[in-house]
C-alpha cells in the first residue's frame, strides 16, 4: 500500500530512539476505515499536464507546479478509489518528477534535478518519498519572495535547500550548510570570529551563529521560521541564531537573495532566509551522526528522532534532536597555537605583558610602554639579578580555544487540524544550548612600591610599573553560559468565495542568554595584595597575615585565590510578540491570466533587557542595567501580480510577461515610520529563456539596544603605525536620535533551460546591486584592528600623552566610570588613545556583483553524471565611514569579502548508490598593507547508500559517509594582528573532517 501503517513504524522507531517520546502521540483520532479519506478517480491516459488538471478537479487538492516542467510528459492515467497521496504517486509513475505536500490541501511538484552549488547527488526517482531535490535557483513554486499563493516563480533569485540535500551534504547543522553558499560571508557573528577577536560587531555574547548574505551584516539578513519572525540574539538582539534550529526538523530552506522589506519588513536588506520546518510527515525517522576533525579534534555527535502522523483533515509532527561538539583548542592547530607567527612567515604578536613580567616605562617616541628590565625567570631578590634591555613576552593564544564546546537539545512540535472549512495550526520550537570556552588569562600594568616586602629595584627607585600576564598564576579565563530560544505560533485560515482566503496568526518568540566568568582577576584585591592600599575591612583578607603578592617571584595559593576571586555575570533577554491578518485571492481576470492580490496588516511588540553583575574592580559587586526597553510596531502591506502576456496569446518575442508590485508601511513607536516599495518583472522572449528584474527599497530598524544601549567603557590592545602594541580606551553606547538604515536594491538576471540540452540542464546569471545607507554603527569600531593605523579614523581617535594633564584626566574619568571593568586593571598612564565607538547613522556600503549557476547532466561511458557550479563574484564592496567621506574599496581585503567564491562539483547516481565531489574555492586577496593572502581550494566528497530492501531490518536505511576538506588543506596564511595565522572570515582551521550518518525510516 502507498502509506504503511504508523503503528509498525512508530514501534520500531521507539525501540531505538535516544529520546523518550510519549507513546500517546501515536494515538490520533482517525477514520476507522482508512488513514486518509478515499477519492474516486477516473483519469484517462494522455499528457501529464491534462492528467494533473483532472487530478485537481477530482480530488479537491491544489497542485502547484510550472507547466514548462511537465511539458511533453505522458501519464498512464488512473482509475479507482485511492487516497490523494497514493493517486498522485501512481499518476507520476515513470515521470522524472518529485512531489511533496505543500499543506493539507496541496501538493508541490517539480522536476528531479541535481542541486546547484551544494553537496549531494541527483535524487533517486522515488515519488513515494514526497520530498524535493534542492537547491535550485527557483523556477518552481516557492513561498519565500512572494505573499501570493500559487505563484510559480518571481523576479527575485531564490535558492532552495531541502532536507535530502542537507543530509547528503555531510554537514551536521543548518549553519554549516548555509555557510557553504558562495553568497554567504563568514565574517559576521560566528563562534570562531568571536573567540579570535575578528567579529566587528562585538555583540555575540553567547557565541551564536548568524547568516551574513552579501556581507551586508548578520543584522541585515532576516531569518524566518515558517515565515514568522523570531527573536533576535546577542547583546543588541540584532541577528537570529541559526544554530538554535535542529536539522532533523527542517523540511527545506529558502534563501531569497534580494532586499524584501516591502514583503517582510525590517532587516530584509541582504536577503531572507526562511526555514520551513516539517509540517506534514508520515512515519518515524531515527538519525545518528558522528564526525571528527583532523587530529581527532572537534568531535561532533548528533542524535535525532522524528515522528509524524497524517489523518483525515489533520497532521502532527514531533521531532527531538541532541547535538554536541567538543572545543577546538588553539594549540591543536599551527595557525592558532602561538601569537609568535614568525615561523609561518609573519610577525611576533606576543606582548610585553608576560610572566615573569617586565619593568616598563612610557616612551613618547614609541607611543606606548617599553620594557626596561625583564624579571628573571628564576625570580629577583636584588638589583644585580636584572639585566638592562631585556624583555619577557606573553602569548595571548596560550591556553585559549579557537572554537567553543557546544551542547544543544531541541524539541519541535507541529499540529494541524481542519474543522469544517476552518484550518487550525499550532507550532512550537524550543532549544537550549550550553557553551564553554577558554581565553588567555588576565594581563595588566600595575604599580609595585617599596611597601611591598618583595619589592626590588634595579635602579634604586621606590616604585616600578610592571607589565604582567596572570595566565601562569591564575590560568586561562573560562567562560560558560547558555542560550534558550522559544518560538510559538497559533494560526487559522479559511478559503472563501471562489479564490479568496484569509489567514490570521499570533506568534511569540524569546531568546535569552547567560554568560559567566568566575575566578577572574579583581584589580582592587590585587592592589590590596600588593600593599598599595591598606587592608580593606570589606574583605576577610589581610596582606600582612595572608601574604603579599610577589611580582618578582612565586606566590602562595592563598594570595592567588584572593586576587582571583572576582567574577562577571551577564544575562539578557530579547522578546517579540506579533500577530497578523492576511487576505489573498484573484482580483480580476485578464486575457493572460488572473490578477492576484495579497494584503494584510501586522502588529509587533518588542522588548529587551540586560543584567550585569561584576566583581572586578571593587570590594563589593557592581550591578548595572536591568532596565526594560520596549516598543510597538504596526504595519500594512500589499502585493499584486499582474500577467500581461501568456504563451497562448502568441505575441512575437514575448512568450510571457508578468509584473509584480509590492509595498509596505511600518510605524515604530520610538523613531517613526518607513515606506518601502518593490517592483519586479518576468519576461520570457522564447521557451527556455526567462529574464527577470527587480527594484526595491529596504530598511533595518535600529534595535532597542542601538537606541538605549548604556554608555560603557572598555579596554583593549591595538597595533599602531609603528607596529607597537598600544593599550586603548573604547567608549560605546546608544543614541536615542538614531533613524532606520535604508537600502536600494536592484537585481537583473536570466535563466536559460535550452531545449537542445539534456533534461535538467540550466544556466543562470544574476546581477545584484545594493546601496546600504545611514548604517547604524560605530565606524571605527567596525574596523577596530586598523583604528590606529588608518588615517581615515583620525576623527574618532584621541591620542594620549602621559605628560599631558588634560589627557590623563580624560583617561582617568573613563577608567573611573561605573561601566569600566578591564580598564580598571591599568593606570591612566598605560593608555595611549581613546576611541569613540558610540552608535550613529553614518556609514554607507555599496555592494555589486554577479551570481552564476549551472547544472548540466551528461551520460559518459554509460554513467549518468551531473556537473554543478555555483559562483559569486563581487565587483564592488565600497564603504563610506560618513556620508561625506570618500568611498573605500574593501573587496579582496583581509576580514572582508573576496571577489570570487565558487563551488564546482559533479554527482553520480546508480541504483541505491549516490556520490558527489565538490571543489570549494576562495580567491586570493591581500592585507590592508598589500601583502598577498593565497587562494584556498578544498575538496569535499560524499557517498550515500540507500538499502534497496522493501521490508526487513534494512528497509528504510540510508548510510552516508563524507569528507570535508579531504586533502586537509590548511587555510592561507594571514598575519593577523590578533596573533592568529589565518583569516576566520574567509577560511577555517578544522582541516579534514570525516563523518558518518545513519538514517532509518520506520
């Protein structure tokens, strides 16, 4: 029979499942006679297009497909009483088509085609799987990019990845799969960028992962789950954490590579990633996956169980997933093992903050502190123990991690039920993720005086400044935390009239995170232990009784535990509550087809709160923030699709012509309104050639944190123009006068499916142009590593002279600020500059380029092969720091997008075997100083076997083995100022990754 009974699948799945799932899930009310209602079909043999039309009329089901894809195909016809699922399978027997459920009353059909620019072989022809192949740049029916039901295609490019393609890719997470797209830039909010200091946003407090389409920023890519907005993550709540989405629950992902604020509102500037979770799944699926990176590192383990049931008028899905990845330690890779990069052809990035420490003095000519005497490694008790002109060096990579350890547990549930003509649905996704990582220990400059019994001076002075690294004494800083994500939706809809439908929904999302550092250096406790201040009655410590801190030799555990008893506790919560009503249907009928309209209204409430408690510079804890900021958003929108010419009108050179118009108005309670239109066109001059174009405006609203973020002071080390490490003070904070970021986007493209080529062949090209203005940011902060070396940042930098009283007063004022933590570890004279990194509407970014895709099946020596290519070429990535500043070209510069990124591959399938190989290419580029960074080419291989057995223990078993970066190609060397030897925005240091995945359908 077409649909095996749930009971057999469910019992088998529960027998091996890692998760305990209530057995009552299997007991779902259904008609006694059959799991699905039977329909009488009488469809004669003939053209498949005609047969599909008859199927729709007789079953009452809507079929969504492109007529071009079934042109020339035949059907054997169908007679008898069957469920719609069985009937569509039999109707498509022998046809190169795939079918999946769109919803309870629709099916989506498309040709079997090997994916463009993604791992995986062509799908085996098994219509019963009810799953599409992916991704292809959309010519089939899609949800993302239009609000109108049944729209076959649109003027904007869309890439689709389905569950099968994700499984064949060999990647454990949705994040890894999206990162492989050439259109995604790795320089946004990712764990590696956060731990290596390469994330320019500095907001990724819970080491989450965002998507950064076109390099416009993770905050400029809108992420939806089942078409609904989710709560943002991070210190500003300005990007979505895609790592919180379980892979096992994903049905497909649609990536719109165009601005779309006219349809979806704020954040849809670089594009939209719509993650569509399973809503219509029958049976049970168990999945287990393991992987290991080169050297036995960064091991991954993944277990999941999915259950689904369909019945007359309803369906339910329950999916649970567990994922764990071990940390990747810095010393496990050559490029990150040490800040001394000379062995790799780079610079010694170690600092004078060392253990043992250095006696230092400020040098005006050097623009910072320079060492006079190194404290001997054997300790110092007299002046003759020192040697003038020597120095010790500390390594910022010592004891740190490149990737954090992560552990995630997720549960997703979906329930849908028809009550008469009313369709009701409820969905929920909950994820809890825990993380831990290590960073280099605290380093500082402190004063030691003659009052300290261990004090010794090589010059006879009564005090000295010591540059000191506490990593050996106190160990690396350990950060632990967790992130929780919840997304809930209730929805209802109903058809009315002949073509119209209304839909209403309510949604709630929350993202909350915690980050904790315990056992951290407390600068006040250090001063007390040094004897610089008298014994503090607020502490139980007495230097005279418990011991003084000895910077010239060894220290006892009591002293070290006392100075290391500080902590930093951080938590925040981002919430969004929304609701909306939409109506869509046929407005009028023209000779070329139906004019369709969708319109509606939405409301949204957002709130944001941060709590911080620190014990780093005082005898008692300091608590900041804790104030709730909130706002309301109201919007109205409409989209119109107007067919002007259809193929049967026989207009010369215009086989098809269609226009789309859309517009959206949004009103924010805190900064005002925005209006965003979009217009698109599709023109087919001849069969097999489609030209598309779109123009629109988009925007990103400043987040509540952008506006209300509390003023804060921080400290870090930067390299100046002389190559020296300089300690700087950084001011950050919000701005209540911020307005929205705005963008204008253009796309023009063509899709060519030549009639003379093999079926499934396709060539596509898209030109894109995005001009992103009024960017909210802190221009110098975004390129902080070059803040002291690039003259364009001079307006944001104040150079400090330790002999200038005004400069020292300005520095001390910032050090004394209640928000300052790390800065209090240093005296005012230790700082060489103050940088203003507060928020403002200032920047402009222009991004232009080309996307190229190709799929070409061939038969070679009796074997069916499909060659696949996907490439993105950036013509411009130009940024203005302010409106009046000159544009600066950042293409092919370290830390920014390169011009060429490409995936080139071939797939093969025969019977139950599938295999694919992909070359992934990142072009060469250069540092800001012009030093070349080489290109990077890696090879991925994937082999998949599907058990041919129709019954027995092997039935439904799929085994997949994969290798990413099979040849273990190291990333090209980059002499990064952070003291690492590669660019995490354009490469990774995992090396070869081997994986094995078992999937069993029950």
